[in-house]
C-alpha cells in the first residue's frame, strides 16, 4: 500500500488548521492519470484555498495546489506513457480537486500537458499558473495593439509570482517596464529583472477624484485591482490597454467612463484557469523558445511541503518576495 505526504487543510467551526499528513492512493479522486508529483508551486489562489476560502475550495478537508509537475505512474486512458514527464496547470486542480501540494495526484487526462522540449519539471513549476498568466496577459496586449518594444508597460504587484515573471518577460523582449511595488528593499532585484523604472505601490492605490490622469503608459498588466486598476485606466495613453488579472488589492472597481470615451482605452480580462489545454501548451512552448527567461531559476525560492503553511501566511500578508517552487521528491 503506497502512503504519501500531502498538505491537508481542515476547517472546523471557522478555525483553519494545516497539516502535512500521510495519505493513501485510495484517498485520491477516481480519474484516469496517476502522477507522482516532483514539484508544485505557490500561487495566491493556493494561499486563499489553504486559508479556508470557500469561494476557491468549497469543501474541506482539502489539499490545495493549482500547479503540479511530475511523472505518469499509470494512465487508464492510455494517452500517456508510464514515466512520461507531464504538468497540470490550472483547471480544477487544487480548487475542488485534490491538488498538487501532494506527492501524488490523480486527474482527468484532459488536464495533462506533455512538457515541451527544453522545459524541465522544475521549470514548468517555476512558471506554472503565474507564467502562463503572464503569457496570456502579453498575448492579449499584443492582440489589442501593443506594438514596438519602445512601449512603456506598467506591471503592478511586481515582486509577486505573476508580477515578477511579467516584468522579466517584457524586459527580455525589449519593452520599457515600469514596475509598481510595495517593497522598497526589492527595487534592486526588480532592476535586475529588467525594470527600467520603479514606482511605489501607494502611487497607484489611492482613490483619485480626477476623471483622467497624465497619459503615462502604453499598456499595463495589473495583478492588484480595486483603485489601482482605476488609476491605471486613467493613466493609459490614448488607445492603450490594461490586462487585468488580479485582486490582491480588492475586487471592487469604481469605474468612470472618461478613460474609455476620451482616451479610447481597453480593459482586458484574463482568466487562465479556464483556458484550453492547447492555450497552455502554446504558452509553455513559447517559454521554451523565444520567451526563454534567462533568470527564471532566480525568480523562485525552493521550499519543502512542510514550509508551505508559513509561506501561505506571508503571501496573504503581502510580504513574500519570490515565487515558491515546492519540491516534493
Ligand atoms: N486571472 C487569472 O487568470 C490569474 C492567474 C494567476 C493569478 N491571478 C491573480 O493575480 C494576483 C497575483 O497572484 P500571484 O500568485 O502572483 O500572487 P503573489 O505572488 O502573492 O503576488 C502578489 C503581489 O501583489 C502585491 N500585493 C500584496 N498585497 C497587496 C495589496 N494589499 N495591495 C496591493 N498589492 C499587493 C505584492 O507585490 P509588491 O509588494 O511588489 O507590490 C505581492 O507580492 C492574485 O490576485 C491572483 O489571484 C489571476
């Protein structure tokens, strides 16, 4: 009987407890593909799920982890070979399906990606949902008129998972990147990732009564939401776009129509969890070729399953600086 470690979240009478426990394969849901997980990662959504957020995970006890990379142990659908290196990024993994913060997962074959050549199991998780989301944001901006590498692109929540990959990706492609961050002690790191200008988090987060602000950015990737997103819309140049993907600053967006009808700006939504398998494969393949990130390894800090709980608290407090790569074997 195979026993394996898994992070289990318990919610009893409103009190959340997190424990690494020994589980058995019979505990896993009944799907086609059994995967031995080598690496996972930590995303903001994992922190919410690990904190008992029923908007993310309805039922507890639960194992979070929206990303996992490992090798196929068995596949009842015969789609994947035993030993094949694969990743699962998003879909329902770690939401209401047993997630990747576990030494084994069992998932539907429709969620499984064969890794492109040049992307290791660890790289797949260094990128994970954050990398795929950064890629979708860039693709959406390009489809909506982002041109010329001289464009000035703003990235908010810049030291976070999505933010830091986006900063590095855009800078690697030659864009002029303005990073917005609440961590003054990380400005040097953001500069090393390629940011050419850094502004404080508070420069964008205050409620503004003005209908428009000076035209500053050609485009933006926003992981924060709330007043930050409103201020970005007011600061975009004529015809500019913002790819909005995050809510760390809040979910309400008190919009004013003027940026849209006077500056022709675009508010673009990004939803990576529901993107198709083909979309995920296309974006990962780009990271294996012309989007290859020189500093990908240094974007992450490797941690163990036992260190996840402490990291979750730091993530929710907004104090972490690097994406976490969780090593499981
Ligand atoms: N739509 C999608 O498909 C999609 C996919 C992935 C993630 N997301 C969302 O994107 C956001 C970021 O995810 P992540 O995994 O990158 O999270 P993360 O690693 O925790 O990064 C969040 C960053 O936001 C900044 N921040 C923290 N608290 C803040 C606050 N109260 N106000 C403003 N900024 C704050 C911090 O950066 P600084 O200190 O540098 O400011 C922090 O490092 C989350 O809301 C997540 O749900 C959405």
